């Protein structure tokens, strides 16, 4: 399975076709994705979010992360330099592995969201015992 990808980015036209009904900026969080024998792990940078405002959805093989981030600056603040943008984070992936959706877990600490997507028993590697006479 070294040549197959467990999570695939959607084509650019699918990402661009998403329309949001909420005004404001929306960022694509940077992610690291790696595979273990029994799970896929997704680590996403979502600075400024809180656990209460992070939504994770897994439906029909698509994992979607959405986090709402509240502005940290005062509305009428005047800046000499302003580089820190605030907005929502959104990212979606098509997951090609069979995932046990009922066992997905998530943790958020120090601006990093970590998702554990356990593989279903049918796709987990298993060792076959050989009996010798």
C-alpha cells in the first residue's frame, strides 16, 4: 500500500466551488497526515480556535474540518503594522480507507487539532498464524 494515498486532496475545482454563507476570511489550515497500522492521524494547525468552535464531520468518506475563530483585536484599534489575519479555517479530504466513523477522536492543544481515524477491522493488517504438524 506504499503507492496508494490514504487521504487525497480534492481537485482544485472542488475546493474553489465551495461557497460559504458567512462573510469574512476563510483559511486552509496546514496539515500533516500519516498512517499507522490501525489508524490515520491528521494534525491541523488552527491557531486561535477553541474546542467549542471546532466542527469535525465525516460523511460518505469525506472528512471536513471547520473552525470559527473570533477576532482578538479591538474593532477600532489603529495599527502601525497588521499581519495577523483572523477568520475561519476549513479543509476537506476524501478518505480512501475504510474508517470506523463511530470511533473517531479529536484533541486540540497549543493551536494544533489532532484527529485519530481508526481503520475498520476489515482493512487492518493482521498476522495469520501458521500451524505446523
